[in-house]
C-alpha cells in the first residue's frame, strides 16, 4: 500500500492515509532554517501548503509566521511524522515543540549541538 | 492535476450525498469507514455539516442557510427546538450554557455538537417548516446575503427579497451549479446604504439606475471577486454590467457557470473567483461571460448609489440595524444586539414567542450577528421594548457591546488559532466597564477572528483582531494581531495591521490606551476611521502600547490542545469523543 497524503479544510490538516493527523496552530521550533534570522525560528503554523511523502517521512511546507521577529512566509519541507510500515499505514507524529531541521542537507553536514 | 477534493467530488457530490448521509446516520458513526472519513466529511459540507475539531470526533457543526437572513413565522421556534433537543454536547459553555444558536456573519444559523445519528430527524423537523441545510457549506452557491430588512426598509429602491428568494430557489439543489471549484458567495442589495456588503462577496448585485429605451429603470450593477480569506482580501470589482431584477438569475447562472468552467480546480488556495479576476481583469471576464455564457446582450453598468453608502462607513449614520426603525407600512422593525451572535436556547424560544406576540412572527438575521424583530405594530412597540428579554438583547446597547463580532474559534473549529467568542464577550464587558467611549461614538466595531479565514470579517472593523500566538515569560500564549481603521461605504478600506502578536490579556489595555489617544488627538468631529486614515504606518504604531490591566483572560493557554477549552479536565485524552448516537463514548478500536 502506498502512503497517501494531502492537506484538507483550507490547509488546516495534514491527512495521512485518509486520517486527519497534523493540525494547524502549533508552534514549531525550527533550527538552522533560513526562514528568518532567528535561531531557532519560533514558527506558528497557520496552514499546510504542500504535503508529500519521502519514505518513511511525511513532510509538509507550512505557511505561518515566526512569532519572535514577525517574518511571514512558507517553510521548506519539514518532517511532521513517519509512516514506517506502508502496509499498516500507521502514522507516528512528531512533537512540534522539539527542535526541527527543515534543511536536511545541513542537518547531515553538521552534527547537532 | 485536480486536487484530491476534486476527485472525491467527481465520485459523489451534490444532492446525491444525502442518500449516503442518511444511510450512515441510520447505521451510526462507526459505519463510516475510517479510510473514507476525509472524503465523506468533505462531501457532508454540501449538506451543511462540518466535522468538529480534534478531540470532538463524531460531532458536527450544522449550518442552516436562511436566505437574506429571513426567518419566517414559525421557523424560529423550530430552530430553538432543534437546538434544544439535538445541539447539546458533553460539556457546558460557561457563558452560554449547554444549548445555543449562533447567528453568523452570513445571516445563517450554526448549531454545534450535532450527532450523525440525529440528522434524519433534524432534517425532518427543519424541512417541515421550509428550513434546510443544503449547500450551507461546500463548493456551491452558499446562503445568499443582503440588506436584512429588504422589503421593509425606507431606504430601498428595489425590494431585493424576491430577487434573493428567486436566486435561492434557482440555485439550491440545481445540479448544473452544484459542483463549483470552490464556495460561491452572493450578495443582493436593493437599498442605497450598502448593507448587503457586496464589496466582500464573490458576486454582488448593487442597486443602480439605467436608461433603457429612453426610460430610467431600476436594476443592479454587477460586481465580482470580493472576499477576505487567507491574507488575500479583495473588494469586489465592477464588471460594467447592469441587469434588471427579472434577469438577476440569468446573470447569476452565467457568472457561476463561468466560475465552474474556468475556476482553478488544481489548487484550492487559488480557486476563489477573486484570483481569476486578478488574473484576467474585469474586461476579459466580461467578454468571456458575454461570449460563452449569456444569450442576451449585457447592458453596461448603470448609475450606482455608492455615494450614499453609510453602512459600516465609519460614521454613525447606519453602522448596523440595531435600534427601532419605522417600516414603510407604519410598523416597526427592532434590531436587537446579540453579543458575538450567540443566544442561549431558552432566549431563542422566548424571542420566538415575542416575535409572534408583537410582530408577524418573522425575525431576520444581520451580517453583524444580530437579530431583528420585524412588523411590530406601533401601538405595541413600547410594550415590546419593555420586555425583560430586551435587557440582554438591547435595541440600544453600549457601543462596545453593539460592535462586537466573533467567529467560532477554537471551541469547535479546526482552523482557528485562538479562543474567540467567550474572549470577545469578556473584552466587551471589560471595555464597557473601564473605557470611556469617545464622544459621539455610538457604534464601535471590534471584530475577532480566530485565523486568516476571516469569518468574523476582521478587515472591515474599526479594530480588527486576528488569532496569533506569542510567548510570555517564555511560555506560548494566545495572542492577536491588531488592525485599525477598516470599513465599508462608498470607499471601502481594509484595516491596516498595526500591532502584531499582542498577548490576548494585553489587548483590552491596548484598546483603552488607543481610544484615550484618539480622544485626545482627534480633530473636531473626526471619526475613528478618518483619524486612522490620516496617519502613516509609523504614526499608527505610536498611538498606543499594549499592557496588562485588571482584565483576566482564562484562555491564554493553547486552547486548541484541549478537547474543550472550558471544562475542568480539558486534556485531549479525557475527551468522551467519539460517541455513539446516545452520546456514550466509543472506545478506540485499538484499545
């Protein structure tokens, strides 16, 4: 079974295998992002613009704002959860309040501090 | 590539959804296959049902569309009965009790905590008196709005109520227009005050005169592409078309067919017709409409009446329909202030009785979330005004109570960032007790919207409040962006966003400081909107500081993370949802 993802209700939800899994209005801490000059970016998710699967990761681009500096925009692809076993399709969400690295290449190139 | 929603709509949409809905209702909540929930929830919207947010699974918001806000004699009592019997959830709202009706900014009615299993009975009850939920949500012709006193207004040139009725009859359940790329919002106004709010609708009919065969005729100028959502607000733009009332449905058919064929079905964020107007311009849109969708020559626009528009125009002439107003027939309509548009069910019952006793039994909803009792006999007007119910729903309210609008918010809505209705109630009460009303101000509009969808129409308020987050002492708290100086009128203007991410408990202090500055620095007789308009961005930011006061806000925490923000044990894990048709919890399948 392939993992099926889409956004719903004007971008309010990321739906994974036809189940509403990730909702707007959470704060996401983004480290080493180029979204704004803040480190980390304290990002309020106001809407999901795009969703995709990069097995096993479920990724999204979010519209919103850094609540520290006020920069508005859309993030890079950001992991919002995983579907490890496509056969079961079970979704494992990740905690928005943990630190996230939207740019994976830099994450791999530099050890986490 | 068409969106997933479009694929679902291709499979089942429109009238045929009802049979499936009834079958699911018969078999109960658990009969909806888990992997089909998204598709069915999307489709159920077409029948006025919107699945509530996380933590409230199996419960729905139900929207009843009442064209032009007209609730005919006998209907209000049934609305109260339905709310009383079926819209009682597992928890109580501390301000409004455990059953209530919401009057919306599109002159509709919203009920919450509706169970799927009850829908057949609810539909039967509503339809027995001519009410319905068809197309109240979803991608189709939505509830038609207009001047709420159409046909009973001394300022009108055309009685727009029969036109709104005709549009409602023509396009509700009409398979040709049942599957549009996105919602389709229409306003029809026959009065010269602009209270149909055509400027913020997809399609607007506004009164205009036109010389035809040497005779001046009354009809409508057509505007397209207004709307407030997603930080992309647009005022509708003139299509340079005039139609007589008898051709209103023809132009409605042509324009919505144009939208059906040319609207963007690949990107729902770009689907509203305001974006097609941006892309094409009105000249091309008129040409395509004429060439592809009309079978008569469209007259150019007539002489509009916009210079008379006083509704929400910043002055005190006609900010709303609250108050006592004489109708052309010598009876009176009495506009009652309903704070944030929510009314407890016992009050709805009582109002239905009073409307019967003193008027014709008809009431009407306004786009400012208020309610109007029409046809009150002049001999009985004073007795009606003495009724105790009117102490809470006043025809002469305090300006801060009168001007307050709030959307649904995180209480029920998936999109919202913050709690709204109860907060706005507390704001209004605090402002009333603590803040001096600037001289001459009778009606001060403060609109609170929980997110950028803008259901409370924040951009057209004196003070616009929009849901946000910030940190206070390191902790995330609910916050609001603050905009100033928006409104309609001959020259409508969207609010300028001035203060961003203000902690919600500091907003009343900001408003207090702002209005003190306004009173001290305004020119003689200057309105708040004029005061804002003559200042640049920097000057606006210097007008006032946000600060804590003795206002207390119980909703500073992340209300979206609760299953219901007002209960003692609000943890998501403590939610009784989903429940069965009796309201008993259904254990999750994997437990």
